[in-house]
């Protein structure tokens, strides 16, 4: 009897210990879950604080907000992108990069216009600094495009800005080799297609030709909806093959489509321009 009572007592103690252990384990699990949730909430709050800091420097809402160069901002945005826990936050990063790309586009267009309008002054430290900052910003945008291809954080504006600058560099080089006059202007040549500037090729004889780089989506929409206004000079609206448009097709009165994906396509753009350089 005593042995039976001892066994029962032992089993009771073991059972009580198991119940206590289960309760403690449950409490530890709940504590760990609460701690993980707190850490996640803290990480989220920290992420958004950094995002808001970057956003304030991209598009300041208060006067006197210290500025940050675009390529340094892109470094911060890359860190935010890589630590973004969900698609919504990655898209938020994409939106900020769109704004940075717009700033880079404005700076680059002004620099392009200045470089074409006047020869750079020798030993100009300011020009060298501006060119270096512009190059760094373009490199940062190109890196972002490479790292985010097909992802929610991809920036359509960055793709447009980089493509336009590559096209501009290639076209200006080709026109210079052919000794054509070149003029550049910042500001939409055709607001309906969202072009942020244009280049004019000016032959010794005949009509000048205006070229504007337009994103595939904007140009396709403008053509489909008949938004394209008549240009006072022959104009080539340049875009990528992603538009599905045909090279040389008419886009409107006095406007034609030029398909350009990389510098290998520059000769066919130049050929189309030559056919439009009609004698005055």
C-alpha cells in the first residue's frame, strides 16, 4: 500500500511538474512573441523615421531644410529598399526615387543646355564639381535600375531619365561628327507627350529637326489619344521599342516616331533626321 501511495505521489509530482513546465513554456512563448512584435514595431517605426527624413530632403516641406546631393540620397534609399519588409514600403522607395530622378533630370538638362550654348571655361572648378555630381547621380540611378529590375521598387522615372541622357550623349556625339549645329533646350517641346526638353539639329542647308525623348508609355498614350500637337519644325519623338511603335511612323502633323534602345540605334535616328532636313 505504501509503495502504491508512493508511486501515485511520484506520478502526481511529475504531472504537476509537467503542467507547470507547460505553463511556463507558454508564458515564455507569449513573452517572446510580444518581444518580437515590439521589435518589429520598433523596426517599422525606425524605418519610417528614416524614410521621412529622406523624403524631407527630396521634397522639403519646410524652408531651411538642409539639402543632400542626389547620389547620397540614393545611398540612403538603397538601404531603405533592402530593409523594406513588404511590397508597400518598396513601392514607397520607388516613389522617392522618382522624385530624385526628376531633380537629376532638371539639373542634367540645365547642364546640357549650358554645355551646348557655351564652351566650358578651362580650369573651372565649379563646372568640374557640377559635372562630377551629375555623373555620380546618373551612376546611382543606373545602379538602382539594375538592382530593381522587375521588382516593386523599380522606378519608371529613373529609367526614363537614364535612357534620355544616354540618347542625348549618343546623338550629340553623332551630330558633332557630322558637323551639324546643335541646340538644346530644357522645357517641354510638346507638353502633351511629357517631353522634358529637346535637341535641335541644324544643318548648313535645309530645315532644322527637333528630337525629343519620350517614355514609351507617355508616347503610346499620346498617339492613341491624338494628343500630339503640331510642331513648327519637323520633329522626331524618340522612344524605346517597349512602346510597340514602328520606327519612322507618323505620330502627328510634322512629327515622327524614332525607336532607340541603345547607341547602336543612333545611326537610324540620324538617317531619319536627314530625310526631314528639307531645303527651306
